[in-house]
């Protein structure tokens, strides 16, 4: 009987020591058995999303690239960081509009509603108007500059070339 008691105590001691030794290994295991760390060989590492910029071009006669549908389509793509609206050509005052009035129309009816869709939409490039148009309504040209465009840089560059 003594031998059985000794054997029982020895087995109990061995079982307890193995149990305590395995408790130290539990520190490295996740709490949830379904929660896997990214370093496990069965799970592929997640690639970071590469952000890109999209440039959309428009001019006085064609604004299809900056239509609301097109802008919303590009806003829905998560890897597009910034959408630039880039003017091409000139925006000269058509008949029936005052110079300052046309400048204000381009800002308030064309560009401002599109930039208000998202802070990810901004301007880039030079808006070329009739020569004194931005000076008639300075708040409009300031708004354009604040949103990334330059105004009539073309005329400044042209006059600088002529003075050389």
C-alpha cells in the first residue's frame, strides 16, 4: 500500500509539473483559437494598398471627364488618393456674358460643385481666362488658387517671354 501511495504521489507530482510547464507556453498563444497571427504559414500576409492619383482633363467645351458620374466612380475606388481636375486650353468669355460673370460661372457652376464632393478632389494646372478677368472678381480667383489651380499663369509667362 505504501508503494502505491508513493507511486501515486510521484505521478501526481509529475502531472502537476508538466501542467505548470505547459502554462508558460500559453502566454504566446492567442486567446481565441480562431485568431491567427499574420506570421502563421497558413495565412498569406496582407499587401498594403498602393495609393495613386488620377488626373482628369477638361476644357471649355468638353467636361465629360469631370462629370459627376465619373468623379463618383473614381471616388469609390479605394486605392485612388487624389483626383486632379486639370484644365486644357482657354476659357474665353462667350457672347452674352460679362467677363467677370463668366469667370464666376466657371467657378460656381463647374468647379465648386465638383470639389465639394470630396476633399480628395482638387485642381491642378492653369485656368486661362481673358486677360483682366480675375482682377474683376478677386474672390473667385482666390478660391481657385486655394483649391490648387493657377489663374492666367499663361499670360504672365507669355509677357515674360516677350520682355526677354
